[in-house]
């Protein structure tokens, strides 16, 4: 991604803590591949995923404390089709995630929205969503 592309974004990156780093990396590597998101960095304490640069991190907490799940917190990933949302959900569930909202439209989010929610291996809430301007 170009510097101009990064400058036009609102958020540089987001991260989630984990108590089981290698399992979390394997989970996210498979699930995010459904959205064409790659692992772009891997360190002893963390791994980063993105499209060209680190946009999402999974890591052991910096303070060496126990990782915890934030109530009201979730990370939403961009899908470019309803099929990608469905595959994201299918892969996540097959790898041990818990369904927290099956793929489909959400009346509260408006007609263009199609998405799903799952709880990852640590209980973090993640989402894949497709916003169709015309479909």
C-alpha cells in the first residue's frame, strides 16, 4: 500500500491480546485469508496481519499480564462480497470460534450491510462485513 493510501485511513492498526499466541496466529492466518488479508510480520510476542502493512495485531499483552476481552469491543474486517463473509464465518467456526451472529443482513445497520460476528479462541468479538452499494 502506498503512503498516500495509509494517510487516507482513519485508523493505523488495532490489536487484541491472547493467552495462546501460536494458536491465535494459526486461527487468524486461516480466517483472514478468506478476506485476502495476509500475515505481514511475526515476532516472538506478536504477529501482524494486513494488506501490505500491519493493520491488525494479535499479541501477548505488553505488560505481561493476563489477556482479557473488552466488553463492547470488537474488530470489524472488510469483506468484498457476501461470499467472503460466509467463508470467514465458516472457517472461524471450523477452527473453534463461537458464532455470535450468523452471516446475513442486519436491519439495524441498513440495507447495504451483510456481515457476521464470531468470538475468537480467546473470546474476542470479531466481525466480517460487506457493504453493498448496489447488489
